C-alpha cells in the first residue's frame, strides 16, 4: 500500500463562514467548479427517486485525486461535512445531503480517466467518476468483459458501484462489485491518499482495506480510482423468457439448467404479473412476447465459451420438466437485447406509475419460494388495495418487493409504510435473510440497522468508523444509526 503521509489535523482557531469555505474550495478546484446557485445545486440535492431532498453549502467538483485530497483535508480541518456523490442513481439516498446547508456535495464525476487497461492480465484501472457503461465499453474495446451490469449503468459511476458494492444481473456467475475489485485508491477522511491499485489476485498482507472501503457508501473515505478484474467475453448466449406459475420452480430449474454441458448460467432474473402490467402502462407499452399471461416470468441467460451444440434442446426439456412450456428463446443479438430491455424497463415502469415503497431483500436461494408464498398473503392482509411489484435476481435469492397503492397517484401514509416494511423485513429476517441485498443503507434503512443488525456488528462498525473518521464528517447520517 502506498500513499501520501497521514495528515495531522489541527484545531481550526475559528469556524470559517460559508463565504470563506466557498472561497477556500474555489482556490483548490477553480472558479466554475464550486456550484452555489440554488438552480445549479438542485440536481445534486435530491435522490434519483425524488423522495429525499436536502440543501448543501456548495457542490464541489474536483478534477483529480490531488484536488479531492486537498478538499477533504480542508473540510477535515474546518469541520465541514462531506457527502460524496457519483452518478446519483443510488436507491437509499446515500448521496443526498441533509437540509442544514452546512454540508458540501463532493461530486466525483470529473475524475473520468481510464488510467490503464491490460488485456493480457485481464484488468483495468478506472477513475471514480467514469460511468459504468463507459468502463464496459473500454473492456469490450480490448475484447474482454466487465461483467458488472445494472440498469443504471449509463449514469452510475465506478466510484458509486464500488462504494455501494453494486450487484445487478450477472452476480450469479461473476459476483458483485466487491468480487471484481482487485485494487483501489481512496482519500481518507483526513485527506490522506491511500493507493493499493496493484491488480493482485492474491494479497494476504493484513486487513483487507480494499474490501473494507467497498460497500462503505462514502462513510470511510472517497474512492478515487479502482482496479477491476475483466473476464473473457462469451462467444455467444442462449437467452430466454419463460412464463411460470410458482417462484420455487425458478430456483429448482436453475439447478438443472446449470448441469447442462456447454454453457454457464450467468443470469436468472424474475419478474411478476404486476411488473408485466406496469410495462404495458408505459407510454411505449411493452407487451411480452409469450403466448399467454402468467403469474411470473423468468429471464435466463446461458453464456457460451465454446460450442453451444445441444444446449437449446436440453434447455427446452429442462424447462418443460419444471412446467415452463411458454418460452421464447432469442434467435439473434437484437432479440436478446429486446428481451433484456423488457427486464431492465421494470424499474422505470414502476417509477412512471407513481409513488412506491421499495424493499431490496435477500434470502438463501433455497428459501425464495417459501418467502414469496408467505409474502403475498401477509401484505394483502394489511391492505388489499395494493399491488406488489416483485422482481429481481432470483438466482441470487435477491428480490425487489415494492408496494404500490392500486389507486393511481396515491402515496402510502407513513403508518402504512411502516406496517408493510415491518411485515416484509420481519419475514425476511425470520427466514435468515438480509433487509438490504444490493442497494445499501444510505439514510433510508437506518431503522432496520437497529432492528435487525446485531449489536456486536453495529459496535464493530462504529469502532471502525470512529477510528477513521473521529469527527464524523464523512457522509454523516448514512449507514450507521
Ligand atoms: C434504474 C436503476 C436500476 C438499478 N439497478 C441496480 C442493480 O441492479 N443493482 C444494484 O446494486 N444497484 C442498482 N441500482 C442502484 C444504483 O445504480 C447503484 O447503487 C449504483 O452503484 C450507484 O452508483 P452512483 O455512481 O450513482 O452512486 P451515487 O448514487 O452517487 O452514490 C451512492 C452511494 O455511494 C457513495 N459514493 C458515490 N461515489 C463515491 C465515491 N467515489 N467514493 C465514496 N463514496 C461514493 C455516495 O455517498 C452514496 O452513499 C439501480 C438504480 C437505478 C436508478
């Protein structure tokens, strides 16, 4: 691990005024890179869903790691809280400032360089503000695959996906962001730059600092660059959409499909009849290319690294064995893209339908059928005038369970939200699951941290936070209750 010398923080003799803070930050990043006008700040002050809105002192846009370090060091010396932000697509409002007007939003989007890419060794070093899709394109340019894939990849940044340990549609085979992360460069809460970008597949030299910062949602430091592992590109894909009556069957079929020789199952995605309804309500209605309507839909993908001979026939047999007879298999790259477009439009279709109450749970894949069977009656018993949009990464045991009032435009009251969320999270907890599978905690799931996380784990997290950020200036009010 290399890096700058740790900074010794001195007490600031007097607290600077807002004007003095802006002036000092402008001296570091340049005149046009500190946004203070309300209209300029606005897009950085609310979350993707528009559910949370804050007010910051300024949005600061450094150009490189050195500037990030100087900004953070200034903030540490002068007790200015820092909220790191990438693409602002997070779903737990982790990048949204509070309403005090005292925090700065530190936008990483200008750190966008590809520092290195090595096709031989299979890795790339990207700066934090590079959009994920751009990183994928760079990997494709050298004939390789960056397998992290999420519907927000056009806007979500490398720093953001690392900081949230993002998951997505390929976790089943390739793992989430943390598993793809070989190295990292970060600025710690006192401004120290820590650099461990070496693309090592093995490095057992003490505490795993790279993994610690991954998923820390900007509360332990600022990610400025990341080394990511690349994989061989598949030679082809078998991608299908099937209708099914029971979620448990999706899981059972996965085990069988995995045993078909000639491919690797890389995605196993589920969505419900409610998702299909929402897709039809989009202005550009998206009908499903199947013969009939079903309670559930499964989008599966097998990646081929050699011959795909016989895979199609074996797949059809296995799916039929699990009562999936209504199937469409993509016959071209375009059809594959069309099937994926359906799956990826589900979040957007839900957003277009009005306010929803979202959950992002995981149970072990073996218990996913049991979870769904108990979920729907439990929620209906609270209030039958709702729709539950269930969709997600069923192969990983991760489902998004989102509650929408049937009456268009109506938002659930605070009390209703509490009742639904407690019901869904308690059920998840009883089955040994997690109340946040891939979206993180942000400021949205602090109550669940108290209710479901053990005190020993919480205290350990507080100890780590306290030792790295003793004044609590790095993304305050996020992750830790
Ligand atoms: C349509 C849609 C689909 C999505 N699908 C998925 C999905 O399938 N799987 C999934 O996991 N997520 C998904 N997400 C959520 C979101 O895209 C991810 O959480 C993503 O990783 C956030 O990246 P970002 O750059 O937008 O981060 P932001 O939203 O800007 O920030 C997210 C958190 O990371 C911190 N942060 C950001 N950049 C840095 C940095 N450089 N250093 C330190 N901390 C930082 C912020 O402070 C905040 O706490 C989806 C979102 C949308 C809108």
